[in-house]
C-alpha cells in the first residue's frame, strides 16, 4: 500500500498536499511502528529476493533517499554501508549494473562530512576492491 502511495505522489505532485491533509504521514508512521523492523535497510534490500523489485532497484531507491542530507546518517545508522560493500565486493553474485548502483549510493552518501568519515571507517569499504568503483 505504501509503495502505491509513493508511486502515485511521485507521478502526481498535486496529490501530496491532499495526502498530508488526510493524515497520510501519521498513517505511514503508525504502519512503520507496527512493523517492528530492527534493521529497515536490511529488510528493504532483502525484499529484493522474491519481490517485484530486485536488490539493484532497491539500492537505487535508497540512493534517491540519500540525496537529502538528513537521510544520509539515518541510512548509515540502519546498516546500508555493509550491504553496499558486500555488493561491490561480490562480482560473482552481482553484475556490473548492480555494482554501479552500489557505487553511486556510496558516492551520494559521501556528500556529507560525517557520512564520508563513516564510509572511510567502514570495514572493507576503502580497500582497493571498493574504491575502484568510486574513482573510475
């Protein structure tokens, strides 16, 4: 249901004020609170197995969320960095377009001083296997 609302508002901007007026933000928060998800980012990426969205598409969606500076640290807090590192390192499992999406996500997250430092500090992130995607 939330995905349908998101897609609708993404394609029909005038609906956003109407949904706000109807209390959709409160409803979305209630749904999230009841979901009891301890690691939302991991759960979202795990949805790629057996859903209409693949892991690459979900990473691309998270990258769009990361464009907003306030969301960068929230995404990192929820565990996006280990998932991106795993995506970049495992070329047998993930194709080049999936790895490019992970590299773009890291690049997007790096446009914030705190996030950039956390990327540097992330185990396995700044060795040669990951940085070759970011710098080429």
